């Protein structure tokens, strides 16, 4: 990852949540940000379906997760269930070949 910084930020929450949309805008000032509503939007290490800030439509981004060591920031809207956040984090690890259940 970048020195002291984030390579990518995943913003989790409803696509109509103004709280989450604002988080996405703020996150995008620090690193490439991807607003998703749950783990199923992460298709692979190269594909993520997300709603870009300022858009009302979801798109598929390619090359969203850089190869090699990466620092991923995760944030979520106020009404996003903790379970969904955990599932997204596990999915990010899964697409990189890491079994979350094996972590300490």
C-alpha cells in the first residue's frame, strides 16, 4: 500500500442512502472509492459492481483491487448492518485467496 495511505476504499450501504452517498464522496477524496450494497457486488479481484458518486446507476469497474499487498479502507452507512460489513470484509479476503476463518 501507499505510505500511510489507502489503496482503495469500499463504502457499504444502500444505494439510496444519502448518508452512504456522502461517505462515498468523502472517501473518494482519499483513494478510489467503490459504493456497494453488499458482498455480492464483489465479483472477483478484478471486477466490482458499484454505484459511482454522482450516478444513479451501478456499473462494473475492472481492476478495482490492485495486485500485491494492498491497504483497503472499509466504511459503511449508519444503517448498514454489522453482519453485512463483516460479509463484505470476508468477501474481499476471499477474492484474494484468504480464508477469513483462518485469521487470528
